[in-house]
C-alpha cells in the first residue's frame, strides 16, 4: 500500500473513531463483518502520475502518484470504502445528539477520508494540507448543494453541515482538480459504517430484532438493498459479504 493510501485510511479512522461513527444503547447488539472481493482485483493506474508537468498545480498535485481509490482491495481481498447502513433508524429509536466534529482534509490533491459516515447536524471542518486552493462541491439529493472555496493551507477549517438524511451516499468533488472525488453518507442515526482498508466494519448498539442493511459502493451502487441480520441484545453477530469482481465495473469517463 502506498504512503498516501495509508495516510488516507489513518485520517478516516482518526476522524470517525474507526469504521463506525457512533453507537446506540449499551445493552444493544453488535454486527461485525467483512466485505470481500470474489475474484482478482484489477490494477488501477494512478489518476495523476508523479512528475506530470501538465497537471494543474503540478508542484503539489504532481509531487507523487494520485491513486485511483474507486476500488481499494486489501491483501486478503477485503474491499475498502464500502458503506453498510440502515436507511432509517429502528422504530421507536431516538438518536442521541452528535457532538463530535468530523475533519475532512485535502492532501496531495486527494480528499481524506475518501468515504465518510456523517450525522445530520454534525459539524464538519473542511481543511487543506495543500499549499494550493481547492473547493468542495457536494451533489446531494435532498440537502442543498454546497460549493466551498478552501484556501491554500487552510488549517482552521471551513464549516459544513448537512440538514437532511440522504437515502444513499452522495458524491463530493473538487472542480479545480477534476480527478478529486469522495463520498459522504448522511443519516439521522448512528447505525452506519465504512469498511476499513481490509474490508472490515462494525456497528454497535443495535436494538434487538431483525434489521435490513444497505450495502453500497461507488462503483457498484447498491450491492444489497435489504440485507437481513438478526441481532440479539448484548450479542455480536458476524457476517461475511462476498461479491464477484464483475459487480465493480470501471466508471464511465
């Protein structure tokens, strides 16, 4: 794994406290799982090659390879950046207020993290470790779109909040550097996770009962619309989700 990818995954863990944003009741159940690629992962060329003299802001954006993170697969086949979530909170569940801030960075002309689970009303601080100007342009279905100019070396952070839950993750882009993209899942409850570099995820505090999870990846869209898991109070349920490589076609340019 490249240094840039390692930094990205570390940033995701630091920002979100691991693969799950928050937990529910202390007596709830837990779902732990892994998303696995069935087949040989394709080798993806970098979006920008190191030393490319024609790339915009070449001193920063061309200083190192910019990886294609549209399909990141670990050594043992685990698929990173897969969202696993309940579309709606369980009936009768009241989500606690979210107080933690989420930091989104831009480093080496890459969004960090590439995939983020976000609560409605949560404060997001958009920063930049790059000495060049970026912007953050959101493409939501229900929320008002945002188009924030992020100045070079922005260390205080420009505040961003979403006011409505989205059914599925939304794309976020930088219009200045067209290859830059990431994905945000915005929900009004904490029962969501993003798989780590090895394809693992964990969702805690689920009320006892059968829950229907969505599983979504940027290349595949919805891999599962109603993946049912029975959860027991105080117990941990392990699941393995395996998908053929054909489910993850290359994006159309």
